[in-house]
């Protein structure tokens, strides 16, 4: 008699499909848990131009760098635009640049100062008008002395967070600096540039970022990156200097030389030169004026009257107004009051610019004429250049000023009531790297980041003074919109890099 299948055989026969289903389910689960692969977009265009008097062939590469968390999940796509001389030279300097905000894209430095193309607009205090805006070759670009990489941090430009990434992981002084430092390390890896001389630079909050990124690069125990230079354009490091809050006597002191320069420019003060007048204002601000402000309501009589007279001479404001303001004029009030008799306001980013408000009453301007006078041209230029010139394909809007709030301003474990000061990062970097130098570029007519506040921040204890070099310009926050200053800034940066 033919025997039937054993119980074991039947059990195995029935168990096999169950096991296969279990394996398929496990595979599906693993597949579902595996982070989705994102292929970064990278576009390279071969171009040429004349920069600093030299004919240079270069590769312009705009591309995404994907930042991931430890388990490999993509969290952010950071867009960089690099300009690299060809043939490539691994020993050539490379400079990493970004803007500020903290939500500002690199449009301003790239299309205004150091990129191979720039948007040509008036730089004399008049607005940029309507399109089309000329996008022209920029002989002041830096490609004759350094390769340049422009970085748009997460939330700026075309860079963005991916999926359900918590914004708190990237939107903060330290978080942002860690992300930018990671992008720099990845770029060095991908381009074989670890032994190149390295420069880091930013504008406005980008100078704050520069200090924080330098701290992240130079204090990593496992992957330290030494820098040759830090370029600070329109510097803000110690935020107490610009805090226009009741009782803060530092702000009127650090703003006074900028007020003096502005009053002179608009014919409200008299002096032989802006350089001489701001130097006189510096010395008076840090001496008699500072002493007077610290006396508070004890400042009375002839001493008070003498301070009021000098303050009127420097600011171009009436003694009556200064007395009503208790000898402390905030920048917002200054913009409105200086040219009130002409029915005009002056700009914050560049006080050479004037605007006309809805009416002449009130104590502050409706808007900043030095910003609305240039913003449309820059956003048109970056979109045209990135999309059409370099071939970057995206349906995302370019965030010239992105929403990256709430921003975490804490550093070093300080609580939320502590004001931000990253100047000590610069001091530590200089003390611990004898080859590091700092270039500080400031406009006389900049109230967003006053030049005297930058000087104050960088003259504090613990910051070596022998490797900090200051340069000054006859424009405001974005001094490069003025042709003479763009050329001077470019030459100053060239000299700084060549001097390594």
C-alpha cells in the first residue's frame, strides 16, 4: 500500500507559503522604513570671462547637497553655486560665501559683488525702476584669485527642508552654522579640496554666521577645518550694540558716527571730509558722549547744554528735538527727522537714499527706500541667471528673504534672555590659528550694521588686533551697488587673499 504524506511533510507544505508571506511582509516593511532616495540636481556649465584683468575659463555648477540625519533620512536640500577655474587646481584658494537675514539668499553677493555676472542698477541713491534689468559681465568677480562657492542655507534661495523635517533642527544660530559647516565639508570631499587655502565670508547676519561656522569648522574634534581668512562685510557680531531698547546706552554711542556721516552727506553738517568727520564723531561718542549718557538724569546744567550742542552738530538735528529725545535718538527716529523739513526720509540699509512717506507726520518712516530701491532687480537677476543661464530646473520660488522663524538665537547654552555675541568665536579662532586673518568691510552710510558697532565688537578682550584689517566705503550696507565701491571692495578682498 502506498503510504500518504507524513504529518511533518504536510506541516512543512502548509508552512512554506506562510513563511514566504512573512518574508514578503518583512521586506515590504523594511522598504517602507528605508528613507526615500533623493537624487540631487546638479547642473554644470562651462564659461569664460575676464576677471581682475585676467581671462579665466571656469565651470559654473549649481546643485543640491542633501543633508541627512544619522539614520540616512534626507532632511534638507542645500543649493550651492560654485565657480571653479579650469583646469582645476587643488592648491588654489576657495572662498565660501553667504548672505544674512538670517533668511537671506546669496543673491546679493552673487549678483551684486563677486559672481561672474551682476545686475547693473543705479548706485547713487535712485531706485532700480522697472524691468528689464541689465545682467552684465562682472570684471570685479574674484575668479582670478580664488574659486568661489555661494551657499544658500536651508530656508533661503532654492534651499529647503525636506518632508516633515522639524525646522527647529536648522533654524537657529548654532543649528544653521552646523548645516553650513557640513555643506562645506561635503564640498571639500566632492571636489578634492581639503588642502586648499580656505576663506569664509558673509554679509550682515552672514558675518554672524561666519563667526558661528568658523567655530563649527575649527572646533570639531574629529574633522577640524582650519581657515586662512574670514571676510566680514557689513558686520554684526555683538547684538547689544544695536538693541534700541530703553536703558541701553550702547546703541546711541555706536550709531552716532553713522548719523554724522549721513548728516554730512545730506548737507546737514559741515566738515572737510567724511573720514575726518566720522573720526571726530568716534572720539566724541566714546568719550564725552558716553560719559554723559552714563550719568543719566544726573546730567544737568551747562554740562548737559554742551553735550546737546555737540550732538546737534554731529547729527544735524535741532537742539530742541534732541532735548525732547533726552539726547538719545534711535535710528528709526533719525531716518524720519533728519530731512523732515524737505519732506523726505533717509534709508536704513543705505542712508544716502531718500524716500517720500504718505505724509510728513509721525516719528518713523513708512518703509526703507534703500531696500525697495533695489530688491526687484536682484530677484529678477538671480532667477534669470540660475534658471536660464545655469539651467537649474525647479518649480520652487527663490527666497531672497525667506521665512526661517522662529529663529533660535541661543548659543553656548545661554538662556533666551542673554543677548547674542559671537565676537568671542572670532577671538578664539585668531588665538588658536596663527595663520588666520580677518577682513572687515564697512559702509559709512549703513544703519543696519553700523561701522562703529563692528569696531566696538572686535576691539573687546580676547580678540587679537594684529590680524584684523578694516576697510571703509562711501555707500551703505550693500556698498557694492556703487560702482566705485564694488571695485574697491573687490580689490580689497583680492589683496587680502593674495597676502596669505
